[in-house]
């Protein structure tokens, strides 16, 4: 082996050993974890705290989801700007962060879909290293012309789209999303947020964003995951955690049934990276509690994202 290849191999092996030791110390498990849902400067959490947060959770790789350009427009806002702009930074900031930590972080790109420059900006970032679009969090119908243009870009670049579904607030028309999945069969869509997770249950009152009653089998979310190969789920945030804790018996069966369609995500803005304040840490604990088969647990925590989003063989 040439000296430079030996040194490179040795460096990678050493780094893997160090990461493995840290992960085992922090989580008492050898599970590798990809976190598909985090934000730079999330509600003013600075980057040093964010780096420590992900380290404490034992995350191997993190995907950053930026906001679109803040706009004071009725079609895309509730309050000021779009759904993310007040809380997190844009694609440029996510890309800059990833440039500093390319081995541990990757980024999606985002823009207000009905702005005049949306398609050009999305294409610009996809050509410069973004690996997906989202999270899409805008007050637009899911089948509006602006959103259809976003899906068309995703299809052209063969990247996933992460959707924040929230009744009467963001990505309106969840009940019609099957038609989008049929229209764009080569685009992988990732469902997230309150309406996505509340609808694991049938007979759901759409106005209730955080239900805590036992799950009635046969909800729309289960239908989308079961019947559409291009539909996936993001376990992040309080909504994802509530879906696991409201009915653990159902959650265990749900995780088992869809273990090849789910990704771990945190989407938490705490500074702790552990304990009750951190929904991401709690969700990790729930997956490890409810999924006893190590191969299925590995798929949810690492393998699915590695295969579907990063395009790697697990």
C-alpha cells in the first residue's frame, strides 16, 4: 500500500474508532444514526451548542433543512415570513456549515415555491451539493402550480422532498396527496409534522394536531406508506414522538410494518441533546425500546436514509 493511501486509511479507521467510542459512551449502543431533520441556528441556538447537541445524541450524519427567503406575502405566511424563516436560516447558511463539516453534515435546499425565482434558486443549490428539497413548510395547496413545479425539479434532479403537513396551515390538502404520489412516482416524498403523524389513526379529527388517544388502525398515513413505494416518514419532532408514545402497542407494530419506509429525525431546538428537554433523544430511546430486531432498528436509524437519501448501499 502506498504511504498516502495507508495514511488516509489509517486516519479514517481512527476517526471511526473515535466516533464509535463516543457513540457507545453517549448512547450505550453500537447503533449508527443518521438524523435527517435539523436546522442551523434553530431559534437562535448557536453552532457550537448545535454541534455538541448532535454529538451528545451520538449522531453519525446530520441533514440540515433550511428556510426559504423571508417574504411578507399572504399566500406563504402566517405571521412574519414563511413557516421556517423566523426560526432557522436559509440555504446559504446551511451550505456554509456543511462546508466546514462535510463528513458529518449534508444539506437540503429550500425556497418559497410561489416566488418568481424559486425554481432557479432550487436548481442552483441542487447543482452545488444539496441532496434534497425541504423542508417544505408553506401555506399552499399540495397540488398548486407552485408546488407542482417543486416536484418537477425534484424529479429532474432525482432528489427527495420533505413535506411539513399541518392542517389548515402548511401543505394544504393532505387527503389528496395520493394523487401527487401517483403523478410523481419517481420522486421520494418524506412526510413530517402534526397532520402526518396524527393520521396514523383512522377516524381522526383533523383539527386535533397532537392526539393522545389510542390509535384506530387504518389511518391515511399508514395508507400512504403501505400503498406508495415513494412515500416515506420522518420520525422527528414532538409530533413524531407523540405518535410513538400515545399507543406503544400500535407504535411497535407500525415501526415493524414500515421499518423500510421510516427515517430517524430529531428537529429539536434544545441545548441538551439528552433527557426530557430533547425530543430527539427521547425518540431515539423509543425506537430502541420498540424495535427489538437489530436489522430493522438499523434500517430506521441509519440504513434507510443511507440508501434512499444518500444513495449508498447499506
